[in-house]
């Protein structure tokens, strides 16, 4: 089929890689404009733009995909289907009405509609998630689904490891949907949950109110792309937390940090969290042992 692909993120790039290797190689790839990134705020292209260039795929980076010129460039290649995957911008009625659209969504729809389905599934303690291929409609991820595949969430998964597996599944499901044209089924509206965008508040670990297992899930769900944060007891700022695991031992009152034979332990309401990879304010990521060598903490 003649396709146009709309995507932006690493997840979307992995799905595009599979699509480009199929008979449905996109006639046009549309992604977001380059944006400042990193400490130097250097203008950086989205992962999909980098991959499209490496694959010699026609590329468009409009400021607004819904503007008339952008819609005309899509229409000019006469796509039979427009594919949307982690694009990160609202598709308005005029563009939506002009084309048949499929979406690759990493959740078991109708569970976790919205912007952060992988993170929310992990943070909620779901035992499984998956990928759905759905028709794009005016509602938020509310269109009918033609294919769905489940994937277990492992106890040691991070966002990075889980999203990599889901992207592989998504690429295969997408090609299968384009090959086989399976029927669509409406979603069960009574089972809907929403995966809201991750906010600054979501990143903060609260060892007084939250059990160690929940804190560990939050750390894994936000690693390696966003990062969890812990307010330092001395008020000097936030400690970035990139790796952690719950432990049964009780170390102190909830919220206290303690060094213990190269381990950095955070006391929680029901035990402790072993912080394995951290990032001090203004510093780089490092192991707990390296952090403890430069920061005096009670034993």
C-alpha cells in the first residue's frame, strides 16, 4: 500500500524502520521540527527525522501538520493510508477527514489511552501491556482496533527495555495490518483509563507517602528518558534517581538517606529503596558507590 508516516520519537523510529523494510515503504515521512536539546540547547532533529534521512525517505518537518501547505504535501503523494505513531501533535478534522489513518499505540486499548501509556502502565504495577493498531478518529485514542498483542512487563523492565520490545511488536503488527486488512472492533468504553502526560510532580519520589515498590516502579518507568527525582533532606536540591530496587530492611524514619557499605538507602514507609544509579544536582549520572565517596551520609 502507498503510505505516509507521521511519527517523532525513538519508538516511532523503530516502527518506521520495520515499515520501510516492507512493501509499504512510506512515500513521505512527516515529523516535528528540530528542537533545542541538551545543556548547550543545540538544535536537534527528532529520531524519526534522522532515520528517514538515513533511509533516503522523503521528509517533511512542518511547524503544524494541519496547515494547508503541510496537508497539500501529504495529499500530493496520494496515500492509501496515513500511519500515525507517537507523533506528539494533534491531528485536526480537515487532515483526519482527508485520509484513512491507522495508529500504532503501545497499550492494551482501551486501557491507557493518551500520551504516556508505557510509563503509566509500569507506574500502576500492571503485569502486562501491549500494542494496538487502531483507526484514528476525532476522539483521543478512541477509534476501533483491528489488531492487539499482549506483552508481559518484567520485574526488571525499564521504560527503555519495555518500549524497545513494544516497538518491535508494533512494527510487525502494523505490517500485518497493511497486508491482511483485519476487521475493526469498537473499544469497550466502560474499560477506558487515561495515560496523562508525565508532569514534574509525577517525577518526585515521596518516601513518606509511597511504598518502596511503588517508588521503584516510578524509577523504572521514567528511565532512561525522563528520570525520577528525590528532594535531598538538607534542602540543597533534587537527587536524580535512574536506578532503584526495594529492600526489606528498615533503615530509619521515612525520607532519610543512609550510606551502607557502598549502598545508598532511602528509608520508606514500609522498608527501604536501594538507589543504584543517581545524579547529584548539576552533576552526571553515577553509581551509588561513586556518589557516596563524594557525599558524607550517616551510616
